[in-house]
């Protein structure tokens, strides 16, 4: 009996041989040329490991869809709450207009569209799944619930191209929320995309804007409606003694985070699909006032 206990069992030898074989196989594979390793890896992924690869892809896709769902649901909740809060203001505005004998303002209309970035063009350029058939025209403003994203540039029958605020050609007349300080906001491109920012130039020299001061579109020039959020003052950029002052601006919208947007059609007539704002103009979408 004692002699039998000292003899190693077959299962014990097998448990020892398996890791030894795996180590030897790994050592051999490490010595193979890179091309041979790629071919072998591809064959393993397409045969033995294919179920695990498929499970990994499905898991990654599910995580992405989950994040997108949470983000879209949060955006929808924000929009619904803001629209609900604006209904009272719209009714008060209607009553005041009746008391003052003023005509009703034509409702501002919007077309919803996904923001598609192909990666083969300028990083500041994006494509939209809405075009002339939906009433989109060149130079229309593109907004999100947070504020101004960019502008439409070229329009096809059912698609359009636009650029965001980081484009070198971006310009927008802006003002403070109280309307006392005006200027021109343009892009200040950084060495890397995350370093892009905005600059408010042409503000009066005696202006003293505190960090966090909100900036809105002023409506000058007619390209952008009045009251769309552009961003917030981040600090003084430069001063021209006795003439003007410029400020760095923290954008309201980060272009890389925009998955969906609205094209502002204004109050003009024409075909449109997607959500239409309530009466009262741009104030009816989260980033608008």
C-alpha cells in the first residue's frame, strides 16, 4: 500500500505536462518571424478562438450601445424638461404680445440630424443626414442642446456638409447675456485637437468680463439667430491699449462629443422633418436662449 502511494498518478503527470507543453509552445512561437506569427494568430482567431473573439466583439458593442443609450436618454430628458419649463414662458409671452398689440413671432424650426465624421477630411468638417429636401441651406446654424456647434457649408438633396467652431473660417458675432459687451468670436487652433479654443476679439477696452461670463450670439449679420449659447469667458487673451480687449472663451460644445445636432431653419417656410421648436425662437432648445 505504501509503495502504491509513492507512485505518481496519471492525472498528476498530465497536470505537469500541460503547462510544460504550453511553455515550450510559447517559446517556439516567440522565435517565429513576425509574418508567421501574424498568419498563425489569424488562423487561430478564425478557428479555435473565433467564439471568444465574437463574444468580445459583442461585449464591446453592447458597452458602446449602452453608453450611447445613456447619453441620448440624458439629452432627451434635458430637452423635455427645458421644453416643459418654457411652456409657461411662451404663454406669458403670448399674453404680453396681446396686451401690447404686437403680432406673434413666427416659430423657429429645426431639423434633427446625426453628426457624421468620416475621418478622411478636415477634423473640423462633418456630414449631416439632412439636406435641401428638409429645408437646409448654406450658412444655417448647427446647434446642440448645449449651444452652438458650427455652420452648414454645402448642401445636397438629402445630405449636407458643415464645419464646427474649430474651423479656421468660423466667425460669429457674440455678446454678453446683458447685451453690454459685443465682439467677434473666432477659432484659436491648438497644436492638438484638444487644445482648440475660441477667442472673443473686438470687445471694448474698458470691458472687464469675469471668467464664467456667458456669451451668446448677437444676431448681427443675420447668419446666426440671436441668443444661441457660444460659451463662457475663460480669461483675458490680449489688450490693445486704448482700443480693444480680447478674451479666451470656453466653448459650450465640444465637437468630438456631438453625436446629434439640430439645423436652425429660422422662421422661413419650407419642408422640414424632425422636431420643430415651440413658439418663441431659439430659446426652445437647451443651448439656446
